[in-house]
């Protein structure tokens, strides 16, 4: 686990500060996404939201992006998200998990989040990871894994 304390919105939309250490003893479904309110990220967040009743029996869902708390608030309210959103503006957590990567779009190189999901055991170790996630069908893939 990491001791970075990050600003966050809890499942009810309240501003808090969390570190992954807060979740020791719980299984965590930690997913990193590039940007609030973009089509792929919105679809992924809504897929987690819509499947929360199937996911909570296996662990706590936490979304992480480099967006600000202000951006997260807008995203959470607009999409009625029912899970924690961490604001990793300095990408410390993303770097710890190796998902802060050089990306390229239209020939321009930049640093950003590689869409990824991790299942963390109750002791905080990584049990399973998905890198370079494709949004369509991903949450079902996570649930299928968790059912095993």
C-alpha cells in the first residue's frame, strides 16, 4: 500500500483525504482513468456505478485520475457516481502503480494515465491487474474475475 494522502470525494460526495492505508483489511477495486467527463472515462465510471450492487460484495471501488476535486465534484454529480474518487493531481499514486506513462495523440507526445484496474488484497498487495484497459466489457471482466 502507499501512504500518499490524497484529496478525495467519498461515496456520498463529501470532501475527505484518503490514503490506500485507510482500506487495509478491505479488498479494493482500484481503477485509474485519464480524465473526468470524457466519453470513455464517463462510460467506464457509469459501468462501475451501474454494477455497484454486484461489486460491493467483493470490495470497495475507488476511481483515480489526475483531475482536481472541483472537476471530480462536477463529474460525480453529473453522473450520480456512488464510489470514491481520488484526486491524484501530482500523479504520485499513478507513478507508484506504474500507470503514469508517455502517450501519443496525433503525433504529439505527452504524459498521462494508462487506463488500468487493480484488485488489492486485504493486506494491500496487488492480487490482479489489467493494463491498457478497453472500456467496453471491462467491468464485467472484473466481476467475472472476482466471482472465482
